[in-house]
């Protein structure tokens, strides 16, 4: 029997650090790999097909991917009892839209409301019940308090948001709340995942705990990784940067990236001209007109917390904790 563990994110919740510092040198890890070719990175292959708007196409590709994964495992690590797939992109909603149009903020406002909902549990249920017959399907989900997560997510996407600014950030927050977007209801994520996979096959951790021994003990037990080996990697010190900083609620807006609009333009123009702006202007010139950072102002943070209060009250009970307020959730 071979279990498969999906670490599905969240993005901006320590995923890259965990992948690089722990998982990448863990036996049985099948990706995400930085710089690895796609045919050897099974996490990226899962990200490319999960989820898909056409369920029949998705099933066909998922069957093929699972078969290739097991064939590789049986050939090179036949005694391994669990495989690990890690990709923060697996928590996205749909592959029908561009990379930065899948999240509840920084997204294309023209996306139909029904496509702004979490559906990874639906696909994992199919994968668990129909496709993966070799063992259990498990999920590691690492959460982050919504105000800081949304701010970090916005700035991550800001290199593709022409008018990225404090004003635009707050407008998108207001739109999210007005639309009653339940994508940031972490309690619903946990409920859905446990319903389809079983209580013991879902592990939920908090980014804010990454500097605590208890976080890594639970992580190591669920992922079947030696805790002493993790401690030797000094991850507790490496992840202090992910801990909430009460004195700093500022995120840097990323510079815009070049877009190759005209195929007949010179290489210099393709790299330096932002033709989609409506006027010829270098990236550097345009970036000087944009805000340099966003701030999680007290009023917008309170607005997010108020909207998430019911969600996070349920979350506190699910996790059997009473400290979510001090961690920025309530």
C-alpha cells in the first residue's frame, strides 16, 4: 500500500520554504522542484490538470498521471509507503483562467461568481475514490490569518496589476466582502476535505505557529518525516520570518513585468515597452507612477476580521484552540 500526501498550500503560507528546506531532500518527495523539468516534477503536472472544467478530460489525465507516478515509484523506490506532492497551486479554483485570476484578490472581476469557489475537495474525492487505489489520499493544509494573507497575496500578484495601489487593494477587499466570497472561509475548507478524505487524512497547521516545536512535531508525524532530521535542518529558526510582526503591516508592491504585445517589435521593445498601457512607456517610467507598497490599515484589517468572524469562530473549534485572536484571525 502506498499513501499519497498532497501539501496543497496555501500560497504565501511558507510553502516555498518547506519545499526547499525540508521536502526537496525527503525520500518519497515527487515535487514541486525548483528548476526541475516538468516530466520529473509530478506536483507541477498535478497543478496543470487540477482542477479542470471538463471532468472527463480531467479524469483521463489524472488516471495517466497516477499511473506514471506509481510506475516511477515501483521502479525507483519500491519499498516506500508514502509519496509526497507539494504545490501551493493545488489550492486554486480553476485552470480556465490565467495564473493570477484564480484567487479571491488580484483576480479578474469578470470571472463568474460560481468560478470563485474552492473545488479542490471535489477533485480529491474523485481521485481518492476512483483513481488512487494504492492507498490513502491525504492532505496537508497550512493556513494564514486572512488579513495578512490577502495583503501578501495581492502584492504577489501586483507585478501583473497595472494599477496596483493601496486604493486598488482596498477596493478588491471591499469587492470580496460585497460578493460574500467564501473562498477565505478556512473552516469550510477543512470541513470539505475531511468529509471526502476522512478526519485522520487531513492535517491543518497555521503559519503563525511555524516557530513552535508543536508545529513541526505535527508536521513530521503526518508527513512521516523524522522530527530529529527536521530539527537538524534548523527550520525553526529559518521560519521566524513567517511569524506575524505586530510592528510591520506593510507589503512591497512588485514592479510590472514586460509583456510581449507586438510580435514584430524589436527585442528591445518587447522587453522595455508596456504597449498595453495605451502609450509607449518603459517599464521603469511606468513603475515610478505606481504605489511602492500597501499597508494593512487598521480599518481594512478590522473589516476583514469582521467578515471572517463566523468562519474563524468555527475554525477555532475545529482546531480546538483558543488563541486565534492573538494570531490575527479574530
